[in-house]
C-alpha cells in the first residue's frame, strides 16, 4: 500500500466534496486539518463520544464531596469551635467552598482529558515535515486520505479534479 | 437592525479571506514593531506600575494605618477596589461564556480580550484583601493545610469564601483563556519567521494540528467550560455580595445583595470591555472585525444592565423603608442627606441617568460618546462600592460610634496606580498573543460568507 496523500483545498466545502467523492470510490479518509472546526468533518472523523464531559463531572463532583467532607471533619470532629451558638455542622455555608473547588478541579481534569484525547503535547509529528501543513492553521483545509490500492495516481487525479490545489505524499 | 450599511452583519468588509484575518491579527505582533503609540503608552504607565509596587511595599512594611480607615469605618478603599476589580474581572469570562452558550457569533471579535481583561482584573483584585489584612504575612492561614498549630480555617468566615472564590476563578479563567488561545498559538507558530518565535509559539501550542479529532474534543471542552463559567462567575460575585450580606449591619444585611452584585459586575465589566474594544480597534487597526454592530450590541447590554441596577437601588430603598427597622431606615435617609450625599447623587447620575442616552442609536454608534458613557459607568460603579462600605459603617447601630472616612494619600495611590498595572498587562499581552481570536473570526467569516473563494 502506498503512502497516504495530503490534499490541500481552499474552502471547507471543497474538502468535504472531495472527501465524499473519494470515499465513494473506496478510498479511506484518515483525518482532516482545518483552521477552525467544520461540523461535517467532526461527524466524519471524531468518535461519537469523547470522555471530556464524564471525566469533568466525575472530578468535579468528587472534589466537591471531598471538600465538603474536609469541612465537616475539621469543624465537627477535629476542631469544634462554637461561634455565636451556630451549629458545628453549618451546612448552608459549607456549600460555598465545595462548589468553587469542584468547578476548579473539573476544569483542570477537563484540560488534562482534552490533552489526552488529542495526544498533546506532541511537539514533533510527521505532518509538520510537509511544507504545506503550516497553512492548515491559517487559510487551507487539508485532507489526509489513504488510497485503496498500491497505485495512488487514480486517487490523486480524482482529488485534483475535485479542486485540490496541491496533493503531497505523507511519509511517516 | 438599525446599524449602518455594512456588507455583513458582523464583518465590515465585503471580502475578508482567512489569510487576511490571520495577517490582520498576527502581523502587528510578528511583522511590525510596537509603534510609537505603544511605546508612549508603555512609558506612560510605567510610573503607575512603580507606584503600585511602592504602595504595596509600603503597606506591607508600615501597616494598615497608611489607609484612611479608623475604628468605626474599618473598611475603605481596599474593599471598594477589591469589589470593583473583581466585578470587572467577572465580566470577561461571563460575557465570553454567555455569548458562547447563546450562540452569539459576534463574540468572536471581543471574547479574547474580554477573557484577558478577566485575568488581569482578577489578579489585581486578589491583591486587595491581602494588603487589607492586618497581618498579611499570615494570609496563607486561609488554606487548609496540615500544621503544627493543629488549626483549621474558619469555614463560616467570608474571608475564607473569598480566598476560594478568587483562587478558583483565577485558575479557571486562565484555563478557559488558554484553551481558546491554543489553536491561535498554532497559527502564530506556523507564521513565525524567526527561530525564537517558532520555538516559543511552538512550545506553547503543544503540537496542536487542527485535526478534526482535536476540534471535536476542543469544542466539547470549551462549551462545557462555558457552561460551568456562568454559575461560577455568579457564585464568585455572590460570595463578594455575601461578604456584606452575611453581616449584621444596616444596609448590608439584605438578601438582594448577591444578585445585585452580579448585575453590577456585568455592568461595569461590559463598560470596561467597550473601552478596551475602542482602544484595541484603533491601536491594532481591527475595524474590519470589531464593527459598529458590535458596539451597538454591547451598548444595548449596558443599557439593560443600567435599568436592572436602577431597579436594584429602588428595591434597596423600598425594602429599607418597608422592613421598618429603625437602623435600616436611618441608613437609607443618610444616603440622601448624610455626609456622602453628593457622592451618592453622582453615583445615581453615573449609573442610572447617564446610560439612558444609549436609547438613541446615534449615541450607540458614536464611539466618543460610548467611551465617555462607559468611563462614567465605571466611575459610578466604583462610587457605588465605596458608598456601600462608607454609608453603612459611618452610620451603624451605635450612634456614639458614628464617624466619617478620611481619604489618605495611600488610598488615592491604590485607587489609581493599579489602573496602570492593568494597562501594562494589556500592552505586554498585545505584543505577545493574538488579542482577537483568529480561528473564531475565521469561522465567523466563513459563516457570514465573507471568506468566499478562500484567500487572494
């Protein structure tokens, strides 16, 4: 099997069109690189569910519960202090700090999960070696696609017909 | 919408390709020098930055006696400044996240610097409670940590709530801002020509490739953060409101305080965003992406917030009277007839009367008028905070303790100098990071149809 091709387009619509044509011919689109999110590409490549939200929920509620437990332990068991006759377990005001802390931990956990899902940080990647790739963050829309057979020329021609400005081979 | 004729609703250019957007935002940083206006502004704020450092150093060495506080009016400028700055700080993330959740695509042009405003303002706000502590060297006692004294923080204390609110909010805002910045850092990396630039932006971009999988996870995380930010911001400023409302003082012990503080924060924050937007639009030549329609929309939000503030003040007066408590009633009458009455009338003028000019489209679209009104609103909101502190403390339950506040030089310095620190932060940031979100404006240009046929 030959190396995957990286085709460059000047609009997301052209990329999506070319991707559908190539997929109809039996080629396998691997990924797309764009300067901003394109819903059609998200549907095509991203897994239906990602773990960001469940992890955030778990971390957030867990941290909030732990903080509440710490408040309860410190003011009821370890250091009971009567302030103006208020109950030692002053639950209404004990809700404030767990909320703030839970949101903070959810955010940190979410960021870590985002990096994990994206495989970041990764400062070197074979794609960075392709000169045209640096425009994927600016004004070009790139499609990475694996040809179905050893000869990539049919796929290359079909991509160029669909409007690709430049088609390059990617060597890992 | 009754704005002036422009080719697209939120983009003031017939065609604006993706490459042009990148160039408009990134080139002032990467291709051009700072320019004369930047250098003058930078040198201009340096004395204020120094004054801030000196004032903080002085109060840490000499003590809280430098401030005009006395045994009756035990709170002063530090507390008012704290509430004012945290209010501005709250608005950035609130604006950015609420507009994201309500799918207001025009936020693309303003959200980045609104979030940066949050970072600097919340960081400055965090200084004030510490320098207002009698013994700032013990400020770390607010954190629960295993210690040889066998002590725990007092969880019922408003100071402890403040500590957690500011800490959580600052770190949360930093994560929210950095997430939005990440794809733009990749753009900066790819456009950098110098080796140093490529290294620095490359390291900060963490290898972002803009893959469809990246974007999917990014969007999930960014939207979830926005959904969390709204209750977080409301809780942070509600906690600031509780600093007052949880006390037993007349004029403070009111259940309206938390929501009223949240609206006040949004109000002064929007006014600050308008001022910054005007300056940034002019300084970085971003007329194509920060359009009159943006100012029109922000002015309408300020007008609405002004009405809510007016209703809040009226509710405060009504409840003071209707509640029938003698101390409450005398504090309300002290607002209008007491020692600070002229400041109170100025507050009502700044916050309730002046913004009514925004009913007129001509005023909303005149940037000079909008800038003046925004500054007047910020002034009025500071007066509101200082008067909340002064009026109640000068006129509490015990008649024999009634005293007024006397402003000291130190007070004036910590009021004015941090503005220079804030401007300093912005000036430095504007030379390092894209001050407008490149990927979101590109998306906006795509959705609005301004980016037809890619780039030139």
